[in-house]
C-alpha cells in the first residue's frame, strides 16, 4: 500500500482564523476588525479574471496528452477569493503588530503558473502577497496528530482517491504521520491562536469556510483551518 504523499500548498503553509461576532451588513463579504471586505471587491476580482482568460472551449489533445482546461474551470470559487482577502488582511495586521518579517518572496508569476491564471490579474497578485506575508509567521513546535485527526485525514484521503479504500487508519498513519503533517498541524494551531484577538466575521453565505494548510497530491485539502463559526479545525474539505 502506498498512500499518495501530502504536499504543502504552494510550498507555503497557510491557514486562518476563528470567527467572532455576528455582524451582517448588505454587500459585505467579511469583516476584519473595522475593515470591510465588500462583495463588490470580490466581484471585481472575478470579473477581471473572466475578462483576461480565453473563452474558447478546450481543443482535443493528441492521444496520450491532456486537453487544455476551459477558462471557467480555472476561475477560483468566490469563497476562495474571500478567503484570500481575509487571510491577507489578518496576516498584515498580525505582522505589523508582532513584527513578523517575510522569509520568502512569492511572485505573482509563480501563482499564475500554478493555477493557470494571468499574472497581471489582481487575484494571483493578492495570493502572492498572502503567501509572502505568511512565510514570516512562525509555525511553532510540531504537533502530533490525535487519533481523531488521523482518522479524519485517512477518510479525506480515501474520498479523494489518494488512499486505497482497503487501507486502515493504522496502515496509513505510518506513512502520513511525519514531519510534514506535524508541521502543518503546528502552523494551523499557531495561526489560529495568532488571530484569536481579531474581530473577524464572515458572511453566512460563505460558511462553513476553510483554507488548506496541507493538501494531498491533486490539490485535495488534507488539513484546513476554518474561517467561520461552523466547521472543525481539524481535517476539513475546503473545496
């Protein structure tokens, strides 16, 4: 048995926050303190991407090669845009308050290549800013997974087809429980604790909302941090 390996998202561990408060206001996707992330801002980002991506249908590729994905399939979900904007705002506030300094510079071109998006669009630029900012947030000491977390991780892996259905939790744990998993759990814990004091509220239309810290090969979330009142802070599906 070989479970597919886990891969860090964009080689940068990311995650976020618990929700506090119950503010709701028409046209607001999320609040970070007094800052409003508006629905119009989210729409503008998505509309720009739609305008820059080609609209033609994918052509048939030669035998043995994959066809190019249609433009619409490369667009991020609206909830992904909200997550990115919230995470970026929180990370900037935390970095300023605690004196964090970025340890790596992520370029928009890297993000654009990874997701098949134009590098001059706002979304890959914001994602690059986010990954750069989060590279300066200390992860803390590695955290050992609980039995419940391992069980949820294996369940998610089987659902994604990354772990064969006949594999037991005990069998998979030997391959999955290592430095990468424990570092991801530490990152999730550190980031969640770091933003506890921020008054973050997510519009109910986006709940439950989560952001992946670690993924299976194929970009299926393995470890995610919730961005709202509902959902677990263990292994969640952030799709």
